[in-house]
């Protein structure tokens, strides 16, 4: 296979799509004989079944000819020509391949152009398309997965729908969010049913409930179906299903920012954005040092009473024989001043270098008063300051982040490079530091419940720890 070159004919952070359209029109090609699309995260082939000669990352305006022939729009700064893989012409791939903008509000139909209405496309939506007939496109509804059976919370394949061709075009359009009716809820990864077919799952974030139906809008896409909000009050203050924190990762394509609802929203960037901290730890891992001196960590925790500080003290395990990783720290964390006497088993692999994260697994929780859980929850120490540890927590409810686009990962893996410090968990090394953060978080959440996402709060799915 030929070497793949990184192409940014139209980089989102350098030139707006509208500017490229204007450039092409000024060049005397306002009425191109071939239809125009945006191309994103796609290979360009030398021949219809040939080798890869170029890979597109950032959206590029192209003209589509017969047999999958594509060429950069006339007037583009880096001209190219080649063939699309046939798959992109047969079926849309979520946020990959051929893409268009919604020019007006249009219904989304499941299964066929005349099928059940499952939502609406609004101006500004950017969707992957494949031609269906002369009146309709088949699209991959961005970020939503099709359920394999009614009530399934996490589907696998993209949710497909049909949209009239007249509603879509290459011209970028400003987003026009609709006004939704009902009671506003947030952070509920629930399944909804369509009037026919199995349905889909809501994204993390806000949605509306009204008369037995749930409706969600995000980035130009409105999805609606039958469903009810949760009745468990525990879910209302847990922040369990909050959206995952934003990340910058580093790999073969350089820096990639993950700041959408899942990882297919990934964008290549040149520098770490303002407000992010690079992964950086002292020469002596502060969490390992806390464990070695039998210290404690303090978590900000949401409860029915509000935000509280919970202290967890460490007790080391007896030294094992023949340990394959002598640097591994093992022991238990015990919650202090706790009638349930909760504890977690601890396995911690300390940071091996200042730019390398530490990896922590907590097993449990267990309760001396009876019962417990046999779960393994994974955390990463990614940064620290004087009295605070920044801990990334890719909770299982975040696995909707999915995978990065395939064209990014086939040349190698990516690792965390930077993070917004207020979006990851903050574990405090002194009660005073935790209390100061608790006061600030409580005031912010009382003013706006969405502040729970940016207050450093620890979250898990164990109701016993939030009583």
C-alpha cells in the first residue's frame, strides 16, 4: 500500500467551508456539472479498486463524478483526483465519507422514504449521505445507534434514516435549534421506541419529556420516540450519565481533540487549546506517595443532601511473594465515619515518567455490614497540584464514546495528552482543600445544575455510597 499523506485541503480552523464555495464560484464554476459534497475521514483510491493514494481528514469540498470519481472543488488550494471506496456510495458511514448540510427543516423517516417519522433534520446539521433515488438520500443519523431489540440502551450499528434531497446541500448553514416542549431533563442514557422498529438511545445531555414521549436535540438533529424519564430520585443527583470530559489525545496524526458527544466528532488540531492542562505529574507520583504513607484521599460526592466530602483512608496489603510488578501498590481504601464501613480493593500502577499517567483500579465496593459489589472501576491519575489530584474516570456509561475514526487509528494508538481540569474528577489530599471545593461546587450547582459537570465531582453507580 502506498504511503498515506495527510491532506487538509480545507482545514476547519483555517478557512470556513463557505469561503471555499465562494472561491470556487469566483473561479467561474458556480454551476458545476457534477454534484458537490464534503468529504471527511475517507481514503482516495488511485483506481476504483486500487491502492490508497491519499487520506482526507478535515472536511474537503469535492465534486462527485461517475463511478465514484471525486476531485477537489475547482479553486481549492490543493487539487486532487481519485476514486471513493465503493462502500461510501452504497451506505452512509456516521460522520465519514460524503457529507452535506441541512438547508431547511425536514423529516427523518426510518426504513424507507415513506417510513415512520423518527425526528427532524434542522438547518446546520452536517450528515453523512448515500444516494438512494432521485428524490431522497439515505443518511447516518449522527451519534445515534440503532437498537437491536426494543428497549436496548446501547445499539451497535448507526441509526439510518431517509431525507428528501431538496433539504440537503453543500452550502454551510447556521444552526437553527427548534423550541422543544415538555419538562427538561438531563444526563439520562435511556432507550426510546419508535412507532415502528426497535428504536434508539438518547445521547448524554439534555432532553424533554411530554405525554409519554422523549425528544432530544443536538447539533441540528431532533430525535423523538416513546419513553419516560427515570423515576429513581438517585439518578437525579448522581451525575452518573453526564457527558464524558473533553480530551486531547496524541497519536500518528498528531493532536486530536475529542470534545463532542462521542469520538467520531474527533478533530485534528495543531496545538493544545486554552483551558486544557497537559498530562504532567511530579517525579514522585503523588497518589503512590499518599498510599505509601497510609494517607487519605477526599472525594466530592453528590448526595440527596447536596455535595459532600467523603474521606477514604488507605491501608496497604501485605507484601506479596514473586510480584511481577514490584512498583504496583496494593491495599484497601476505607471510607471514614461510615456506618456501612465501605471499602474498595486497590491496585495502582504509578506513573513511570512525568508525562505518563498512573493507572488505578478500585475493586468493590464491599460493606462490613453486609453485601457489596464485585466490580472493577478504572481511573487514571493525569495531573496534580499542591492539594489536588486530577483523575480521569472513563466510567462504563461513557463507553458511548466509541472509537476514533478508522483512518486515524490504523497507523497506531493514541494516548491522552491534555484535559480540562474542571471536567475530570478532583481528589483532594487535605480536608480543607475538599471543603473549599465543596463550598464552590455547591454554590455553582445551586445556580445552574449543569455545573455538576465542571466541579470535579466523583461519580459512580453505587447508591449505597450516596445515601
